[in-house]
């Protein structure tokens, strides 16, 4: 009798997608905050801010996401060089 693998929990992606999902979420959150601060500082709390910010966020995200995908391997190497590897018991 053959047993089938346990079903994946509903609503979750397989672990192999973590390398894409992490930079995706990070780029969305970071560009959301940084573009809001930058646009607010430039235009002030005006109706122009509300009209301008979504486009500013979209452009910054279009640059940030592929940049994160490109530099993440380099960042991992820098972190590995700077941070001690935990010892296994």
C-alpha cells in the first residue's frame, strides 16, 4: 500500500518560492514607506500628495524589486562574512 504525501496547508506557497516572496514583500513594504516619506516631504500633506504618491510608489517598487533580486546573493555573502555561523550541537 502506497501512502500519498501530506497535503499542503491551504493558502500557503511551497517553500521553494521563499526566495521570490521575501524580496517581493520587503520591496513592497520598504518602497511604500520610503516613497510616502519622500513624497510627503516634497509636497506636504496636500491633495497633491494623495494624487502623486501612488505613482511614486509604483515607480520605486518597479526599481526596487528587481534590484533586490539582483543584490540579495551579494548581501547574503556579506552577511555570512560578517556574522558568525551558529555551532551545531
